[in-house]
C-alpha cells in the first residue's frame, strides 16, 4: 500500500501540477486529498479540473465551504473577515464555473476506505469540524476526542499546511502539508507519502514549482497582492 496524501491547494494549479508530476514519477497510483481546493490562488477551475480528471477522492475544506457560502454570507464576511479574505471569497466564487461549484458542493465531510487491509479515514480538520487543527503535537488523548472515538489505522488531515507523520497509539496520523500554499518560509509545496512495509511509515516530500508564474498570475488576476507575496515567500495562512 502506497498513498500520496495532498491537501490545501488553494487555487494554485501550477503547484498542484508539479506535485502530481512528482507523484507520477514515483509510480504512485493512489492519491487522496484532504480538501481546500479553493481560495487565495488565481486558478480555482484549473485546480478542480486536475482533481476531477484524476478522480482523486477529496473532502470538503473549510475554505471551500466559505467560498460556496459567499452569496448568502457576504454581508457577514464583509463585517467580520479581513478585507483580503473577503475579496478572496468574492473573487473565487465569481470565477468558479457553475459546474465546478456543484462539484465542490458535492464533496463529503469525510472519506473512508480500506486499502490493502489498512483502514483509512480522512477529513480536512477533525471528525468534529473542518475548522479543527490537528498539529503534530496532538496527544493520543486529544486525538481520540478529535476523531470522536473512531479508531482507523491511518487518519489523514489537512488544514495546518505543515506536513508530518506520527503515530498516536494504534492510530497513525498523516498531516498532508500544503500542495499549494506553504507556510514554512519557503515557496516549495509539500505532500506526504504513506506506505505499508510491515508497518505504516510516512515520508514528507517537498516540491519546487514555478512560483514566479503563480506570482504574476495573482497580480494579473486582480486578487489582493498580499497573496502573491505569501505564495512567493511561503508565509501566511
């Protein structure tokens, strides 16, 4: 069993394409995505297309949900959200095709599958909420509550944008990192490979991509320029 775990692409189809080429180059055929296809980046439709074309099982992310709610939440967003966040929700909803809106709307909250005898469970955050963070430091006791006492062999999560792989008792946790919007001070994006060779293990993979192209596309799109800087320097969330 070998799984490439990706997440938090945030409209950066340039990075996602590079990540998928890296995965293909390693001969990995199973890919799972822990959500947040949308927001920040200028290529929401291209990002969704890459995921749809490959039939990659994907769950709903918190940012995906916020974009979809924009028409009925825009007044509240304008009052409560940072200006650039409001502009991101508005721009992304406007530019996302109706077909792709329907696809993202259809994404499930969680996903589970048994792969070669390994019970896999995936959600963007926790099993309580896609807004919950599960960082590497999460304890076994904390994890039990966040998973609502579900006990998979492997839990795949996103949302933190920081890649990791740990075991907490009988549960292994793969934090996917970000295949589109890194936050660790480098423009390189990341994903996690999980394999079973007599026991589950994880490998963090970092991928360089044409960030200058992405930077220019953000500026040209009319999205807030601060997003271009965040992508370029690997900062912000």
